C-alpha cells in the first residue's frame, strides 16, 4: 500500500481473450450498440443487391419526389430514384472510401511516426513541419483543393482523405515513441544487441499502437462526415453515384417545400454510421486501457 | 507510563469489497512519543494512515472497531469535526512533497494561506509568519525561498516546507507516511532529524510509517510490525532490536542487517580465480561525458574519472543522485558515447570503437537496469526477455539451445521454470529484478554493471537479491561494477569502493578501509547519513553501560 508501484497494480494489457471481450460488451451497452450498428452496415455492404428494392441508379421521371410508401419505403428523390435502395448501396461507397482512406493513412502514418519519433534530426524536423503545413489548412479546404486538382473520382476522394489523416497517425505514434525510446527496456534491448529495426518494430511499435488503434475508429467517423461534406458542396463524387452526402445535397433544395424525406434519411444514415464508429472508438479506448480492471 | 493517549485504534478492521485489508488493528499513540510502523509493500501501512484521519480510499469500508481521538470515535464525528481533526489535531505528511504543493503558487503564499485559514491574520502578517516557519524548519534564506515555486526547490527543501505546513495549525499528532522515500540519504537524515526534533520539543505524538528498519531504530521509541493488515508485533524499539518475539520480526531484522563483509581474493575462494591473464579486466582512464544543459550551460556528468576493476572483483560506485554514477555505468556499456578518455576491457580499447565492432564485445559486457518493471518490455514473455541477448552469442543458435539456456538462467536466479511463459506484470518486484538479472547473465558475460540493484525493494527481497548476486558472482566468476547509494549493501557486495561526487571520483579504496577510515569529508558525510540498525543497538549498549 505504499507509494511504490507494486506489480500487482500494473494490470493486464492482453487483448487476446475473446471471453474477456464478451464480458466487456455486457458491461458496456454503448459498445454493444456501436458494434451492432457496425454489423448492420457490414450486412448492408454484403447483401445490398438482396436488401434493396430498386436499382439505386435507375431514374424514373414519373415517380419524382414520392413520399415514403409501400412501393418506395423511404420515398424517392427528384429523379425518381428509390431512396431506401440508394442508402443501402451508398454504405458501400461511403465505407469503402472511409476505410480505404483511414487504412492507407494508418499504414503510411504509423511507420513515419515511428521513424520520426525514434530518430531525431533534421529529416524528422522537416517531416513534422510538412505535417504542420498539411494540418494548418482547414481540413475541408484542403480536401476540396486536393479533390479539385485530382478530379472527382471515388478513389481521389479516398486519396485526399488519406493524405489528410496520415499526419494524425504519424503524430500519435511519434508522441508514444518519443517517450518509449527513453524507457530503460529500450536501453536493455540495446545492451542485448538488438538492431534498430528490432527495437522499432518489436519493442516500440507494440507498446505505441494503442492510441492509434483507437484513432482508427474516430478517423473513420470523420472520414464519413468529410466524404459526405465534400459531396454536399459538389467537390466529392458525382451523381448518380449513391453517396449519403450527395443525397442530402440533392434533397436540400426541397426541404423548404416540406419534402423532408429526400435529405432526412441519408442524413440519418450518416449520423448512425458516424455514431457507430464513435461508440466503438470510445469502447476501444476503455478496452485497450491497461488500467482497466480485469 | 501515564502519558495521555492522543490517537488510537481499537480493533480497527477495514475491507475492500470482501477482502480484509486491515484486520483488528490496535495501536495507541501517546503524547511525546514516536511510534514506527514497519511493513512490506501491501501490508496495509498507508491504508492505516488514511484510516487514522478518516479518509478511506474509494471502495474501502470500515467493518469493525474504530479510531479514537480524545475519547471520541471518528465514525461519530460530523464532517466539520473531521475537517477540524485533519490538520487541526492530526497532520499527514506524505511521500513526494513536490506533488503535494501547488505548482503555480509561490510556496510562501501557500503556507500563508494555510495560516490564514487557521488563525486570524492579515496578509502581510501571514506572510511574515510563513517566513518565520521556514526559518524554523531550517530553510536557509527563507525570505527569498518563500517567493519560489515548488519546481525551483529540491526534494528535501519541498519536504521541509510540507513539514512547516503540517505544523502550522499546531496539531497534536503528525503522521509521516514514507515521508522521506526517494530522498538522498543525507537529505533523509536532515529531514527526519528536523521532523522528530520539532515533534519532541512540542510534545507531539509522531507516527512514522516506513519500510526501513534503520529509520525506526534511529528515531522511534516504539515499533509496530505490520503484515497482511495485522499488527503482528508491538514493542519498544530497544527490545525489538535485542530480540523480536515473532518469526516474521526476526526475519525482517535479520534481512535488514549487514551481510558479513566480502573478503578479498587471496584468503578464500570468494573472488578471483587464477589470474591467468594478468592486469585488470577493466580500466577506465580520464573518461569524460558532458551534456548540454537546457540553459545552454554544460553539465559535467562524468568529469575525467579513472577506475580499475580486477578479474572477479566488484567495485561499488557510490554517490548521491546527480553525482553522475549512472551516466558512468551507461558509458561503459556504450549506451552513451564518451566525449574523451578511454575504456580498456581485457586489453582492448572499447570506448572509442565503432558501434559495429563493439557489438562483438557486447556479449561479455552486460548491464542490469535499475527499475525492475520499466526495464522489461511489458508485452514480452519472460522467456523472450531472457533470450533476447542470445542473438549475441554464436554458440546458441537453435531454438532448443535458446530454450535450455533460458531455463538454465531461470534456475540460476532461483525462479521456477513455470515463469518462462508469463508477462512481467504478473511478477512481483523481486521476481522482475531477477528476470532482469537473468537477461544480463544469459550470454555468460565477464563483466556486469548493476545499477541500483537493491533500491525500492522490500527488506526481505533486498536481502535475497544481495545473497543472489553474491552467489552468482561466485558461481560465474563475474566482475562487477555496482552502482548504488545504499551503503549497507555495498558492505555486503563490494571488494572496493569508489565515491563519486559532481562527476568526479573523490576517493577510492578497499571497502573496509573506506568504511572504517574514510579519507574525504564527503565520504564521511555519506557514512553519517547511514542508518544501520547496528549503530542504534550499539548506542543503547553504551547508554546501558
């Protein structure tokens, strides 16, 4: 009970046990909701052709702006396309863009952060200044600039977001690496003749990864918002591709006329999707936290 | 003795959930008395201290008995009365004084604020009273110190100020919970001298909670030994030192005593084997390592030191924190590059070798790191940790070889084989220390640097580690540099001692010579700050005669 930390107080960081995850979910209902929403989205991605009732890109001038009905569950938009089917298919586009962008940012950002954190020197400083530059622009303006230079393709949106998110991961890993490199188990590894590669990837990386893993979820949520936002202002993907932000945008002019469903349902999809990743991020933070009691 | 009892517990039990953390504790603290409570990590000492001021940590619950102050039970007191008790009647002094002070307020202001909350004083008068208090707790130049912020003070100075604050409201009882943990020995003695002297002159009851029997033997009238939430033994200190009543007390006392001194090479087989190769194993000549300070100045961490270590010999490098001893050790194993000078190991100059050529020597020169837990990668299993340096050893190639070497090392440091598969956080501090030693010894090195191998360990664990190091040295014929500020363990482990201060070696000599006839003032100061229980026993003996 004295102030010296005893080993029994430094609890477990082992993530492997699945029963552990089960118990965790029971005790954290928010995490369970987040996970359920994520599973729903995954189902929508896989079974989109089965779940949808119409062709998501089939315009039908005769059924323009129909309110929700048995024929069109969530109504139709200006071009008479079925909103429900479009929302289902848009899950593919939105999550594809977001997950690709964040995945790329993670894969590129983590090693950069590791190198920049471990080796200090002019190259590290230069890299950090470049990141400062990228991040000093408002995210949205930067995204618009990148997409307008590269063209409004789905992949270009993903690349633009990837560029935006890379510094986030690099910084997180760098911050961890900076403190880990001073820890004495790194010195012990050097005494054991460990090469720099081994120190970086077997000693520092496993201990530095937790915050970055949490950040994945947060960033995916942000990426969904950004993709939708870029489409909304016309800098993202173009019609008739089913994409949530674009759908909100096309319905926004009719809102004032009381035709709410065109924007409302895709908006709801964005909210639920972002919410699911936010809840998962929160839960992941608690789950990874070494101070979490067994 | 009919002294007035100030604070006592009667059959006090405290539990976390259903686990009993304090079990029917009975202690009584009288006025003008110093009571020491000794126990190992997890014995419930700090919980007891918090119970005494009615501040149980969350999750803890009093299940039996009570704490009594002035014939009132704490559980019957109103929140206002409890507030008055804390600070007014009982003051708690904790570990790490700097963390207890507000970092954004000058310390003089902080003490003045406390003064004003207890007495009716004007701002100016309170500040003057604070300066006066600083003078009383032995702070030099109190006027200017009062305007300093906590980060500008040394640890000892901050602890003095915390003591001053504790004394402000004229409490009747002082609880010092490991109040000197982490301070240098010389500072520790100053702080404890001050604390006990102030308490004695004002007739306060003082409770000193510690894991150091040396402190108890030097400062306390009575001692209570705590184990697993129970007081297992309670008696006068002199009686305890003369002969503890319980086996646990005997074990503690035995562990705290100095091990018999090592005897140098020729007399028995304790140290060097045949001097096949002549000359010392390690020779350091005029080694220099400077750091650039934050303010642009140069910190001379290691300033032209020269050391020699013979084959099978152990040299202790002693000094206070900041003397540069750890830096010197890290230079030898090439964790830091030296600025000037040379390090000759077994005839080869290694201090200025390119890193790639030094790699071949790494196998022979290893280091055991200070903090047992931090020095082990938390995500590696024990067997991976121990086998890591084996990549340096070309005789160990196959997985089976590595595995058998790991088991051999576990056996050498007296750990069960089953521990090979566990992670560091599942081990106790003593076991972690042993794993660190097993890793350093895995390549069968000729020379090992031990950095503070005995600090921050409980009494019995510390004794076990000392015994283990001695055995290993004998079995493996190791030469060692032993970096420490724990003079007690130096006696037990080292053949020779080098005393370091401000980056320079001020004195070198045989262990017995240094301890019996120190040549340098600084060495004498270090020795005086030591609190061996033997000395207290001698003192009593002299008093009795």
